[in-house]
């Protein structure tokens, strides 16, 4: 996989950072995208990769012009894009439906759905035109795309919609040798999941601590998904803390 070019969104922390570290260790050149330039620089330093294999791209994924600049910059720097890990996302505290404010709803839909769409669109534009043609897109869904947590309607709806993006892109990408899959993650040990070990609302109304897994395993999974040739695709992968409540959690 040495010499492959990957764009990683949300690369400044958590799952995006873990993916960047794993990809760098396998010889990828990286375009690290996210809102916070300082955090992206920290990720770049942690990869240990040479400067000529890294590009820092502060990006608001909800801004169409910023996303276009992200992919134009990737092509200008490295000549092509082989992989997009479409990872940038947002969450919100558990909130009863009748108390969910419209600004929170719009923020989660804007980041998790519209942002994912814009980056997917940008990757399609580049991958269709480059030679050799094609590439791979891995969308970060969530196990909430399949089974919601209580009082998480905005997040759940946005992640269900990401599954729709994945299926549509997988279908529409066939003609252009673009493979699109989705990774659904449960309880990786990131700042976003820090509350899990302290107790989280369960479907029966109780609050219980939940197991978490090493976020580095997510990076390993991304590397595996992209190790396949483009005539094979992991359409959906679920990776989760083994003992967390998911199967039968509701």
C-alpha cells in the first residue's frame, strides 16, 4: 500500500487520528482534514511520516467551497486520491424528543450528513477523472445506524442517512471503479466515548457503564478495508467493544 494517497476527515482526534496513524504506518501519504489546524499538526507529528507524505488541510466539511479546496489541494499536492475516510462527525447529549432544539438537529444533520455528502461528492469528482481511474470511500457510520440509543434522535437519523449515502455511492460508483463501504463503530476509547465507562443511558431507562475498545483497532480495520483490490469491497463492517450492549440492547 506504499504510495497510496488518503484523505482523512476529522483527523485531529479520536477515530480520525487513529486511522491516520495506521495508514501512515502502512506507507500512505495523507491529507489530514479537520476544523482545528493545531490538532491536525499534532496528528501529523504522531504519524512519524516524512513531511513530503503529509498535507494539513483545515476544513469545515459543511462548506462546499472548503471541501472543493480540500480535494483540489490533495490532487495538486499528490496527484490523485486513492482513499477517502469520510469520518468527520458530531454528537449531542441525550435529549428527549420534545426538548430537542432545532439548532442541535441542524448541526448534527449538517455535519454528519451534509458534510459526509460533500466529501463523498468531492472524492467522486476526483476519482472519476484520475488515471488510473477509481478509488475507495469508507464512510464512518455508527452502530446507531442500525440500533438507536435512547434520546438520540438527531444523531441516529443522521447516521441512518449515512447508510443511504453509502448504498447509493456503492451503486453509482460501479461505473467508475469507485468502491464505497461503511464502518460502524461501537464504543471506541475516544474523548467522544469517554462517558461510556462512567455510565450511559440504557434502553430500559437505567444508567450503566459500558466496555470500550482500543481506538487503534479502528485504524487496523480501515487499513484492512482498503487492502482489498477494487473488485472486492467490505460493504459494511461492524467493529465494537465485544461486551458492549448492542445486539439486543433495546
